[in-house]
């Protein structure tokens, strides 16, 4: 009896594939416009009800049962490979190339697609989810998700192309029926009395999220106090300025001497111009002398640097 059922299924599968091949041939020769109203055979004409695999609707109640649910093991490897092979046979079939990749709304000029279809799916994406079924975000929970993903492709196409005679609507129905046949022929013998919802995906438990470390209280940053300058007495200041004058004396030009005498208020023809005693001047004049020495030192250092640079270039 079982051999008879399998033989019947193979017969209808071959018949169906031949029908789709004829449809594709008509499209290639007469163009897509002639296929908007494809005559579609009735359910009774196409299928022998006794040979049909159990539909997704019949599997859903059993899938929700947890009595026999079990985690996928090494023995289920063949089941998952078969599921991928079924999707591959649909993905690389020219008759279903419209459902192979995500819908390109720009190329097809259908900007309203995302407003109508809020949960996209395509064959390539579904195949990728099978390959990464253990991914906690984009993977699968059970074998039932493969069936649900395929029918999501079918239902999205039927929803957006509402007319039952629209070529995409008809082709989507074909996709679902061929999937049912392939599932019944290839997957049912492997599952036996198990339901797809009972083949769970084994996932490693997620690592516990470490508790956030308590943030240390920020110590307010106090402004760095300015360094306290030591107080210099008048005698110390006069001694320091006198030493600077003596050190600068050998580099002092006639113009520098005239400027310094001008600051001190000493006549240029005075006999004491070379024997200056700063003790005889007030703090205002001492400030002028200090500024003069500082300015001349900066000018001297700058001229020396220029000279060194010139020497280096000449070498």
C-alpha cells in the first residue's frame, strides 16, 4: 500500500512539473502579457486526495503540542539537509525565479510593496536561515519554521497580487503545491510519526550578561593654585639687575647705551655714564631698566638663532 502511495505521488509530481514547464515555455514564446490569465487546473484535476501529504494546516495543532517535543540531535542532521535540499530545488528552478531573491521595489517600480507586505521572505533568505538555524536572532526554532517561511513567500505574493488569475498569484500557488509534494516525498519518510514542530533547534544557552560595574563617584577637580612667587626685596632686585647689566655690557651697542641712559635720565655726556648705581633710582625707573634688558635679550636670542640657521644651511 505504501509503495502504491509513493508511486502515485511521483506520478502527480511529474505531471505537475510538466505543467509548469509548459507554462514557462508559453511565457518565453508569447511574452508575459499573454500569461495574465493562465487557465489553472482545479484541485480535483491535479491531485489525488488520497496521495496528498498532510498540509501545513493539519500539522499546526500537533506542532503546538509539547508532549513529544525534543531537542535536535546528531540524528537530525539528515532531516535538516533534506529541508535545505527541498528549498534548493525550488530556489534554483527557473519557474520560481521571481521568489528567489528579495523583491526589488525600485527595479520593479512598486514603492507600495513595503506598505502592503510588512514581513518579507524569499527562498534565498529562507535557505540562509536553515544554514544558520542556531543563530539566536536570525535562526530557526524548529523544523516548522521552514514550512512557515515557505508559505510566507507564497502568501506575500498572493496578497500583493490579489487577482487569482494574475501570473505571480498563480505561480505562488504552484510554488506551494510543489513544495507540498517534495515535502511529502522526501521529508515524511524521515520524520515518521514526528511532527516538524517537534524537531527543535539545539542552541547553546546564552552567556549571562555581566552586571554593570558601579561607577565610582567622581572627585570634584579643584583648580590648581598658581605658584606663589617669592617676595624679592629692593636690595635683591637691584643686585640682580646690576648683574644683568654687567653681563649684557659686552654685547651692548652705542644705541643700547643711549637708550639705557634715556631710561635712567642721565645726560649722554655725563662722566658717570659707565658707573651707574641703581640704588639712586626709584622703582619706576628700575621697572624700565628691567623691561629694557628683557626686550634686548629676546632680540639678541632671536638674532643668534637666525645666525645658527644660516650657518647650518651653509654647511
